[in-house]
């Protein structure tokens, strides 16, 4: 059950509808969020909310999704992403930490690692 819920949240964050909505992003991303991007750059919540709505038309495909419950309020998600944009395809390994804040799961950490 938790795996399906976290997968839906990850897929939502990869969807154009969510990525273009600062309000939706603000709900899904924790205030103390940190991302180590596949580019090697480090991002915080404010940067993500400012950058994602301006992102070009990009399609994401998620595969090999797994979760591991680390505590009653923390879940680790790992998966692969294929990113397609302007005829270019990139693949990456992804990991995210989700924390239950009250009734809402929020992403507190994310890392993308580029692969061939």
C-alpha cells in the first residue's frame, strides 16, 4: 500500500501538470528539502519551485520502482527515469526520501545520478 502511494507521488512530481504548478510543488516538497541533481548541482525547495514551471516540454518514464520503509514516518524510494526532451534521451537512477508530516507525505531529499 505505501509503495503504491509513494509511487503515485513520485509520478506526480514527474508530471507536467505538477511541475508547472508552484502550489502543487509546495505541497509535495518539504520546507527543508535538498536535492543532489544528476548535473552535480544542489537545489533547495525555493529553487525547485522557481525552476520547474519554466522547464521545457519534457517526458519522464519511471521504471524499477521500489520502496523501503525506514521508520513509521520515513520511506526511501529508488527507481530509474528515462527523460526525453527535444529528441534527446537521458537516463538516471533516482532516490528520494519521503517523510510523513502530519497527514501529508513530503519529499525531504532527492538524488539523481546520470547513467549511460
